[in-house]
């Protein structure tokens, strides 16, 4: 690590009078690109085929500056961060998301290296389509968590959802399982997480066999957000039935209904701004000023963040179903 040469941290204050909630780590989700090679119908944004040339990851210097600023501001020793009045954490994790982050190819590996040099723990959430054996070999040593988005084990359902390439190629689940096994072999401490978005097309499916084969340490079950298109929305009862059908995996589940997603994630957009779900969930997103222009403190001060909802995600309380 080269953290000490990059960052000057403030001295912590002597006491903290209020009792605050605690988590092991604070996760910052950087959506590095809007580009994605899938076209999931429920997706809250209409992703492009190729990264926008204005996306911050293209600039190596700006990428490093952003990560240093985020690490400095959210470091546990920075008692001037107002979030510390509500929540305490021991470590920082950067989660690389998208779009589809693996579209960046070698640049993704470079960003992973910089994030580790700055001091972050690192994770990624991917649709798995470009996580080749060679990329896994290079990426796995940097990761504490490998996240894969999986909605169905049925090829027809995946095609209907839009989880396929333009040429119709679907994710090869056998290849994915082999790559997950390889990642665990390379990094025995790696946590594997699955994300499943429950929608009208997969709400009746039983994913038990797939979950048993992959053996994730964490399975996030999310109800589809009807932000852009409500055609695949499901009822409260349908969502509850899906969760109940998979109750055998309750020990690794994190269930998030629509209300749980509002103001409960720390998110950075591809242009280096904090962004957050609008409280109404139907009006898109709220954005801060660019972090590198005004600093993390000024940018974050404009955003609402529900620390109780964030903390509950790691104690099994979200959705009231666990």
C-alpha cells in the first residue's frame, strides 16, 4: 500500500458523545461507465454500447484524484465527516459498478490497482459476460468481494429480460461457475455475492439449484424499481412469495424492497458526482456538483443519505423479511 504517501488524514476528535450505529465497512459504489452490453428491460437507465468519452475513468489523473479525495473524506479517521455522527465504520470498500464495468477491459484492472494503492478494499458487480478466465486471474487478487448479477437460470427468461448480447448470446452459466471457482481458488478470502432483480418475468422461478451450485456468501434479492418502465413491476405479494420460495437461503439473503433503496446507497456516477434515488423513486435521480470541482465535503453535503437504512442492509433488517 502507498496510502501514507498519497493522503494526509485529519486527526480524530477526542470523544464522541452520541451513540451511533456501526458497520465493519462503508461501501462507496462508483458506477464507472454507463455502457453495458446487455439491455435489461427493467434497467433504470438506457445504457450505451460504448463508454461516453466524458466519463471520468478515461482520465488516469482524474481517476486517481477522485479515489484519493473519496478515501480521504470517508476514511474512519476523518471525524469532520458529518456522517460520523450517525454511523461508524472500520474500513472503506470501493465497489466498481456500471453499466458493465468489465467493458473497460485493461482499464478496469488499472483502476483496481489504483484503488488498492490508495487504500480501498475493492469489490465489483458484473453481469459476468466479460469476466473471462484471464480477467479473473488478474482481478481476483485485488478483490474482497465478487458480485454477479443473475436473474434466471432459464435461457428464455434471460432473453426476454434482455440479459443477452446483441447477437443473442447468453451468459454461459457453466463457464461462470468455473470462473467463480477459479476466483475462490486464487483468493480463498474472497466473498461471492449474487444480485437478483425480481420482476414479472422471473418472479415465479425457483433459483434454488443455481444458488446451491454457486454457494454465494451473500444473495441480494431486489424488487424491480419502476422508475422508467413499470411493465415488469410486481405486487407486494408476488415479491414476498419469491422470497418465501427461497427461504432455505435466508442466512445469506439481503432482501430489498423499493422503499429500502431510497437514500441508502453511497453512489458516484460516471462523471464523478454523488447521486441518489429521488425520494419518490419515480422521478429518477438527484445529483451533486462534481466532486473534483467542489470537494467531497461540499458535494456530499447536498445529498440525502439514510444511514439507518444503510446499516440495516448489513444486519438483515431490510424489507422486514429476514
